[in-house]
C-alpha cells in the first residue's frame, strides 16, 4: 500500500503526538498507558475525521464536486470537521443532523452545533430515521437536481476512501513507537462508524504488525460491530491493494460500556472524563472517548491489561461536545 498514490488535501497537523499518561497510569496501577493525540489534528477543534477528510475532500475535488453533503447525529464531530474542511477548501456544504434524543438547549444548539453554524454549514434536521445515509443521499439527489455537483460523504466519513486516513495513522504510530523504543501490546479506540478501527487494522496488517486493536463500541452490539469493522477493513485493503490478509480474529470489539445507548451518559464515562481532566489535563468527550476510556479503565481493573504492558489509547477528539453536555458534569 502506498498512500501517496491517492489524492489528498492537507488539512491535518501530522504527526500527532504519541505521549505517556504517567499520572493516569500510576493512579490505575496497571499497564503503561500512552495516548495518540488525534484530538490535536488541528482543524477547528481537531479529531479523527480530519485524517479521513484529507482523502475524501481530495476525491470530491478530483470528481469535480462543488458541494459536499454529509450526515451525523446532532452533536456530530464528523459534521463539524467536514464543515471546517469545506470552509478551508472553498466548497459548499449541506449537512443533515439526526435528532436521536431530546436533551436540553445545550445539546440542541451548543458544542458542535454552534460551530457548524459559525463555519457556514447549511444545516438540515430530521427525526430518527431508519438509515441516515439513505436520508443523506436523498438530500444529495435534491441538490443534484438543482444543478449542484455533489460529493456525498457517508456517516463518520467511513467509506473506503475515508478509511485510508486511519491506515496512515497506524503507520505513524508504529514509526513513533519505534523511535521511542516502545513495544505496544494493545491499541484501544472508540468505534462508531468503523472507519477508524478498520483503517488501523489495514495499516497494521500492511506493516505486518500483530498488535491487537480493541474497538470500544459507542452504540452497536459487539457481533454487529465486529462484522462491520471486518467488512470495511477487507474492502479498504482491497481498494488500497494491501496484499496482507485481514484476519477476522484480529477484529475485536467490546460493547460493555455503551450504557443505554449512543450519546447517553454513563457513570463510568463521567468518571473517566473527570479522571483524565484532573490527572492529565486531558479533555475527553461524553459520546466516544469518555466511553472508550471507561472501557480501558474497566479492563485494567479486571486485570486484562497488566503491569509492564503498554497500551496506546487513540484519542479521537470530540471535546466540543463537552459543552453540549454541560449539565451532565454539574457537581463533578
Ligand atoms: C467519529 C468519532 C469516533 C469514531 O470513529 P469511527 O471511525 O466513526 O468509528 C470516535 N471518537 C470521536 C470523538 C469521533 O468523533
């Protein structure tokens, strides 16, 4: 696989740092925890979608698009980063936000939503739909009829093109670990629309690195998520002509910290967010990284990751969503 074969626009500050979380590791008295700072990708608040958008926006421009269309939940970080990418590259963008739950004014209008408007995105809303990508394709069709050249980006940017961004991240992690003399035992990451976990698996396979990636589900059941991650990893490997096979056994997901559902706070998430804020000055988010960190903490407490081992937590961003969940952290 040679990522330089694919069109790419420069949006992210790379490489993002890989650094130890010494206080958190000491507090939990387990493995050495490192964080891959993809919250520091740099575009309008950062986050993991920026790596995907480097390839997606380039593909859109190559196809002659003048308009991007994408979709997400109300507080989508992907939508915020897509609007920022469109602003920076001079493309028009229309987005469809799905209201999956009613919370409060902060959830409806603060955090990512406030930034979506600030950066000039045209925002449409819908209630719960069967398939948000289908609803987004409908918006794209309407705009095409009106004469626009539309490039549709699926939820989370997790097409094979977007997923390339995370195979690049895997290569970056391996190079940094090498420089630091660090041997990584496990990588832990939040997994939603699967592109991040699938891309990491493709990049690791391409480098013949047998490091397991534990995807912490933020909504789906384990079986469903594993089969979707596997399918996307295989499709991406084929697209990028990676010859190393993607083995089903390397796709490992965990659905034990989802709680009541996507975007629904849990006590363990609140504990994880608070702990990282106070011990490391590290801001996680309520929907993805807070839950993923709660999964990592639970595994350490259960003795699954041990002293002497090294775990890399991929911080995929999402801090703007903290402002949408202000009341969740009242009294912390
Ligand atoms: C989208 C997102 C994820 C999940 O990444 P996927 O590629 O959709 O699985 C994790 N963390 C944050 C902060 C996100 O915005």
